[in-house]
């Protein structure tokens, strides 16, 4: 049976973390496994997570999105999870995440390394190859449309295949580079897919906006 770990990157903004968790539980029940990675929050986020009994990686300083996220991915791989659902603390859930459908699709499409779950940061061209984004293999599983494409940019929010993580994360000195990872995916022909309808908010909440879009 496949196992999915939900990785949530936090840096202050505890209210957003609570709302993201609230929406995850609202649409998906409470049978969820979490790993938090905190980038040096000073607003009580770490205490909140620890009191709930969730596992957390505590960074003393803000290590940035990619370094912190990949650290948590590697932890998840070591814990034996098959898939990583990668989030930041300001991507509230807007519907049920079809875990079984997504995992089945990944099992049957070995060249797909991750599935995007919203439209944020959609681009017209591949950031590595500069080719136009192409879509093919338009599958429909359990009522969900899944579009396979040559998209190689962005990881939030996405479902990532664990088996591909440890072999293709590389570091440029002390700095991990997303483009290096994307280049490695391109070399092995790893592809992306997108799920429609999206199950996470596509717009991040700005500081001056109250409430969340559901």
C-alpha cells in the first residue's frame, strides 16, 4: 500500500498554518501524515506543531524555500514514504485530494515525477528547455482529468515521487539549485502532470487580505 507524507514549509504566519491544516482536515479527514520544516519562526509556530505531536525539522535561520523543502523531502524518503505532498503554509485546500487516484496514476506512469495540484506559476515555456509547454495523454480517472505535460517548474503544491528525490537532488556548493534538479529531470525524461480541477488555492494570501478563499 502506498504511503504519502504531507510536507509543510513554515516561516511565521501561524494563522496561515492553522488555516491550511483546517482545510486539509475539512476535505480529507484526519488520517494524514505530516512533516513540518520551519525556517526559524518566532511567532510560536514550532510550539504549536510540537504540542500537536507532529514531527518538525527546526531550522535556526530561514534557509529559503528550496533548501528547506528538499531537507524535508529527504527526511520523508528516509521514513519510507512513497510520495511527498509538498506544501507551504499558505496553500489552503479547496477540495478532497484524490490520493488513491493520484498514486495509481503515478504507479502506471513511471516517467511522471510529480503532479501539480494548482495553476499557480503556470508558464508558457519550460524553464530548462525553453520549449513551449505541451500537453498530451489527457487521462480521466475517477472523474478527475489528469494532463501529462513537459512542464519543469515549481513544486508547490505538488505530489512528488519519493524514489526520484534522493538521486536527483544536487547542491551547488552550499546552495541547492532548483534548475539543477530540473535539468536532471530533463536528462532522464521525467515529466510532470497536472490535475483538474485543482485542489489547492491558486492565489497566495497577501498580508493585507483577511480570510481565505475556499
